[in-house]
C-alpha cells in the first residue's frame, strides 16, 4: 500500500485529492506483474482499465498491415495511461501495450472508478489535461511520419537517445527498436546508419556508436 500511495501523491493528476481520498482510490487498485514481452492488452481489445507504472517500462505500439511496428509511447515509473474503453466501453484499443521488461503496474477498472471520478470533478479535469498532452504527442509523431524523411527521423532519434556529453556510447537500442521508433524497417535503419557512417557523422562498432560529427546529424534535423 505504501508503494501505491507514493505513486499517487507524486502524480499531478491526483494533486486535488486529500490523503483520505488518495487512500480510498488506492484501495480500488489491483496490482499486476508482467514479464518481459507480456501484453497488457492487444490492438483491438476492449480494455476498460486505467493504470500507473510502479516498476518497469510499458510500450504502446501500433502495427501496420505489413507487420511493421511503430512505438507510439513509453510509460515508466509513475506514469499513467488508460484503455479507451475506460471512457467509452465500446471503443477498442488502437495500440498494443507490452512490457519491455519485467514490470509492476496498478490497474483500476472502469466499473470501480466511474463513481469516484464523477464525485471528484477536479480529478477528471486533470486527467483530461493529461489526455490533451498525449494527443499533442501523438500529433507530433504523425507530423514526423508525414513530413520528415526517414534519414531526418533517424538523425533526430540518435541525437535524442545518445547525449552530447559522450562521444562513444553503448548501443542500447536494437535495429528493430530504432525502426519502431521512427516508423521504418530494420533494413532501412541499417542502410541509413551506414550512410551516416560513410559521411563521417558516426562510427559504428559492434556494441557502441562513436559520434564524430554531431553537427552533421543536427543539420538533418
């Protein structure tokens, strides 16, 4: 119980609740462990739950009819997300939620929470604000896919994932993971990485990237 109380107190969505109300809401939660690669739900499921991550990482991914994956969002400790059926019981999930590593989450069902949210209007307002932020993030992803060439998206990913204060950095993302983040394929990512290397922007080693000219990548952005 102490764990979930700390999570709720530190999340701005619940800032309007007093200690007794936070404890009441915490009592409605159900804890669940997910192993690496296990799904919370699949695309197309009617999944009427709200969840907060207590430990681990949960990825929201969308797959195309050709089998390509696009990473829409990542949720880490303290972050909150939901199934669309939490708000509209007949609306299916547009993404798949998958544990990237062993993860512990707390879930609340629609049927349990609806009376609580109706009673606490400020809580509903803060959740709506969070929904708006998620929509803006999704809009940025769509804009990037629609208007940015793949090389530009990959250059941005490299600059975001690998900080400027290190020259040689361990490759913590696989080619498939990089492709999922920019809406491309493993083969295309590999081809463009070696193009960057040929141009002198990076050096590709088996376990690390060496950034030789970050400005060249910045120019792609």
